[in-house]
C-alpha cells in the first residue's frame, strides 16, 4: 500500500489544495498594498473545483464534510483572508441545494454548475431607509410564472466574482391587499444578465478583496424554479454563515503569527535594555509568540467544534421531514455553539493581531510590511456580527432557555 493510500480524506484535500493556497499566498501582501481584487486567484479556485467541495462525488464534487471544508477555509484564509469570505454566499447556496435535494427536490442541475466551476455570491443586505423587517428589493410575479427582480443590495460579498447571486427579496404579486403579510423569498439570479450590475465600491478598511460592494438589479428575469420561499431555506444557514467568519478569523490569526515569527527571526536591531542580544532569544518576545500560537490553536479548535455541530444538523437532511424536533434541537445546539465560539475567537484573534507588535520595534508598523492588515481584516470580519450581542444570546440561553435568533436581520429600526 502506498503512502497516498493511507491518507485521510482531509489529508487528500489538503494535499490537493495546499499548493494552490501557497501560490495564492505569495501575492496576497502585494494585492493588499495595491488594492487589487484577487480575480485570478478566485478563477484558479474555480478551476480546481473548490466551489464543489461539498457536492457529492457521484455528481462531480469532492464529497467533503463541513469540518473538512472548514479546515480548508482556515488554510485558505491563512493565505488570503479575502477568499474564503468571498465564497461565503456560495457555501450557503451549496448547502441549501444539498438540503433541498435530500428533501426530494432534484438539484442535479445546480450540482453540475458547481462542478463546472460556477459559484454564487451573496446579495441580502440593504442600506439606507430599509426597515429591519422588510426589503425594498422586490420580485414582481409575471403572467408567465417567472419573476422580475428590481432593487439594490450592498455587502454583496463575492458577487463580483460569481456567475450567480443569492438574493433575499420581497415578493410582489398583483392583487395583494393592504395588511397582507409580506412574502419573502430567495432568488437565484444570473449575474451575467445585462440587468445585473456589480460595483466594487466596498470602502471598509479591511477585507478589501472580498468584493463586498453594491449589486443592482434592474428587472432581471428569474425563473420560478429559482425562487424559494424563505421559510424553506436550509435550517442551519445562520450558524454556517458565522462558521465561515470564524474560519476566516482563525486563518487571519495563523497568517499574523507566521508573519511575525518570520520578522522576529530576521530582526537584527534591538533595544539596549532588551533581555538578550538577539530578539529571537528574548524570553519576553518568545512568550508573546507562544501566547499568540496558543490563541490560534484555541481559535482553530473552537471553530472546528462548531463545524462538527453543524454537520450533525446537515446529517439529518434525509429524515428532516419526519424529524422536525430533532432538526430543531440539533440546530439550536449548533447556533449556540457558533455564538459562543464567536465571542472567544473574536477576542483571541483581535488581541493577538495587536499584541504581536510587542515583538518588534517601530519598523514593524511600516506600510510596506503590511502587518497592520491582519488586525484590520480581523476587526472588519468581527464587525459583521458583533460579539457583544452573541455573548448575550449565549447567556440568555443558559440562564433562561431563550432560543437563539435565527436568520437575524439588520436595517432601520423605529425610534
């Protein structure tokens, strides 16, 4: 038996994608300094089937588990933290198609698209005057059964690289009366259509390469088969979205650690009152590096534990119709675990990406080194879903048994 034959599925995946990640990582700092989108890097991942990792092997994918996918997200984030976040919306659409397929709704057309390298971006959030319980983006029902999608979305992460957009919208039907409960749905829209315009206007100070800007829909046609009532969406989407950000944060922590270790090893200048002649021998510097390493270790362990909890929900897909209580219980566990992990992983990574500067002098702040990007990226990722709110979710669940919020929204609130 060859060495290859003894590899675990995860080892096989890491052997396949590790060299790709290494190539991507070589240009990450320069892309950051030049403010250049990683278009070619996304294309390379598409060509290597990264978007079909979760697709069953019989449909042309790799059949990876959620923990295996998560480990690869962490590895990719350590190379370029923009890329796994840019694929966040795609991962959710893949999971939804897997869930729908297990319910007897044939999704092979989507599996074929994913296996061919097509991916989806995210288009859910709106800015401005949109009320927190509504959407200004609308799906207008047409006489032939199709829909026309009109509206504008921001934070459309990954859509600039994608063939499809996963859009959250309000359904508008002729004859709908006042006082009628609004209908919300997920529409899968072809971004190659002329009625879809994607703009790279994301102005955050971190995660600049995620393409999290504006996408506008000007009457884009959506087939009825590509519109799903929101209530039928796969149940663990909130936890999965957070899992992706946890993996990104963990990868950022690992990348920061690697960069600072390299600079400490190479540093020749030192302070007169240091503890050793060489920085790399200074016990306080080594302790700081060791603390950061332990923080990355803990962040990765917590993230992978969340992935395992989510996998337990996904495994219930074939029996979900007759096991609603089991699905709800498993999903609640996964959501609470993802919330708890968010609180601790955010703190670990934000602290280490700041504290590692203690190991260098003022030259460590040089823009050419780009060491500040790790903190900026981590701060940006962790601002998507504030940890203070998640700490309260965990506490309320433990003390009062309060269910965690699912598919939470952001928008304008009444004052």
